[in-house]
């Protein structure tokens, strides 16, 4: 029996969560180091998964399958394709930086209140979220996926509601009220989506007789499982609704700005760079593979919603006065690009969407974490409270600029490649959608450069004169992320070679081929 590598990759951070939570109350530093060590060990296992995965091999590799609830056709089935491997690597890469960035966020002395924000609980919850996200990327049994898709809401609820951001609040009572509102809104939105998905999961079992993704997809492909058109569409809508809430897609996005604004900065990164990727990943893995005809049927509406997300998110970001909410609305715009690439049904679009998931995770983490370091120094999230920071903290300002330039997809940085592929892939099949979506790039340049100008340039305000530059721990968080952004911007080949075979499989599921170039047709 081979070593269960995928199980180990998901279980290790869960074990780390238990071990961290069990550290004695006064040993806060030990709890931090323990959580960091477990996150680094998980990163090592994720690297082994990436090395063991053969892009030219079968669709799902490193598979594990065991009977679980046999009477209901539920199995413990794991397997990864290139898309899942890339997202597991992203998750495992970001968590150590999230832990380092939040090193002091749950220390009791930071608030003067020893009754809440226990350090052990904060880092244990982060590791628990990591475990649930990783197994969601690995699960090939629909019921198994659903359990962890929903279960991750619980630790996220406590991270938002119990360890929220106090910057800009006048008192603990106001901060607690805002945290509670954001946490409940996050939970309710995602629970409603999950309950609708649960009905669809049960419906899928009634139709297919099991929950195995591979078996159901194979039965759909060979014609032994023929769903009625209306049944397939209803099931698709049940799955897609839950994933669109998680993604988040307009108009189901309103929980995200509240959650990111009220969460601590590392938890805000966890939300948008890690947890939300489960929604877009699931669209590729489950919606397109299980319901190919319904996916094509819904494509026009989904593309319009994605386009609205792109333009709306960017427009609202331009008018934001709160740094963290600006980044949140920018993320809504970026997720619109990802979903547009998925449902463009072209190899360039879906490859670009997958790269976008990875690159957006890294670029948003870099920008948000530097913004968090800035906010922690001044104690305010309002853009108007800053000015001239580059004169007193040039390294902080420089890293903030690079993170912002990555967000607007500057050539030479990783997001440019993914955004370009998404637009090319969309334009070849839906030129009008592709043209309108380019306005999102213009607006991204506007909100990013205006944010930098108002916070970093100009005369030094009295309130920013004492802002210190980045410390060693903070540099250890930011510099590697910027290095990855530059590397993947200049040399994206490792990622494209990993995800392209999986994209071809996905396109074959929906019986789509890339449109032939008009230039080629003219030569003929």
C-alpha cells in the first residue's frame, strides 16, 4: 500500500491545529512557533505532491479511495489534477506568511483584555482552515467535498468574529459590534448557499446513485447516465449558487467587504487569497464536469454577471476611503475575471483563470499584508489619514507599490499573464464581453495609483511622521511574495505546464474546442 500523500497533506495542518490549541495558556510564543513549523511542514508535503504529479499522466493522480458510508454510496476519495496541485501549493505557500504576519494579532497585551483573543486559538483556527481548504481541493467524492466546503465556515466565523480588526474604532464595544455583524453576514450568506447546494447534492445522488465525481463523469461521457435537461439545469444551479457566493460573484458579493474590513489583516488574506478560491475551483471541477450541457446553457448569463463584477468592483474600489475595503472590492473585480475565463470555454480563458487564482492569491496577499503593516502603525484604515509615507518609510512604500502594480496587472508581474490569457480567451469567443472587460484594467490602474498617491506621496502629515519602516519579520513576509510575483511574471512556464493538461480535460467535458483563428481561415 502506497503512502497516502494527499491525506497526509490535509491531515498535517489539522494535527498542527490540535497541537497548537493544546499548548499551555502562558506559552504563547511556543504556540506561534509550533503553528509556523506545522505550516512549513505542510508546505514541504505540498511540494512533494507537486513533484510527484506528472502533468503528462492521467487526469487524477495520487488517488486514494476507501469505503466510508457504503449504504449511501459515500466514499473517501481523493485525487488531484494540475489545477488542484497549483491551488494546494498556493494554500501551503501562503499560510506560513499569514502566520508570520499575524504574529502579534492575538496577543492579549495588544488589547489589554486577557479573556479573549487567545493566541493558541487564533493560530489553531488558521491551521484548521488550511486543512479543510486542502482536502476540498483533493476531494473527488461530491459528498466529501461538500462536508469540508461547509465545515470551513465555522473556523472562519470565529476568526472574523473573535479576532477582528480594531483599527479606526473608538472602543471595544463598537469594534465587537462590527465584527459580529461581519461574521454573521459571512456565515449566513455562505450557509444559504451551502443549503441550496446540499439539496442539489441529494438530487445528484438520486439521479446517479453515488457521489463519485469520476464515476458520474464517466457515466455522462459514455451515455450510461442520461440526465433530463431540466434536472441537469436545476442541479447545476444548486451547485453554482453556492460556488458563486463563495467566489464571490455579483450580486452575491456583499459579505466580502464587511468580512475583509473587520477581520485582522492576515485573516482578510486567508479569506480572499485562499478560502474564496474554493468557489472558483469548484466551478471548474464540479459544475463543468458534472453538468456540461447546463454549463453551456448558463454561460451567457454567467458571463454578464462576471462582467458586472469586473466593472462594478473596480468602480466601487475607486471611490473607497477605507484601504482594506478598497482591496476587497478590487478582489471582487478580479474574481469576475476568473469566472469570465472559466466560462469563456476556451483553453486560453481557462488556463488564464487558473493562473489568475494563483497569481491573485499571491498579489493580493502581498498588497494586503503591507497595507496591514501600515495600518497597524497608524491605527487607521482611512486613506485620508496618510500622506508622504514614502519619505519616512521608503521600503514599506516600495513594497506597497509593487503589490499595487501587481494588482493592476503590470507586465513583468505574475497577474499580467493570467489577465492577458483570460481576455484573449474571452475575446476569441465573446468579443463584446472581452472588449468591455478591458475597462476593468483601466479602472484598476486608477484605484491603485490613486491609493498610492494619497497614502505614500506628497507632504508628510503630522500623523505619519513617526511611522517606522518594515521590520525583519515583516520583510520576511513580503519579500518572498514579491519574489514569486516577479518570477512567475517573467517565467510562468512551470504553472502553465502544470494546468494546461487539466484545462484540456475540462474543455473535453463540455465538448468545446477553441475557435479557429480568422487569420488561419483567411490563408486557406
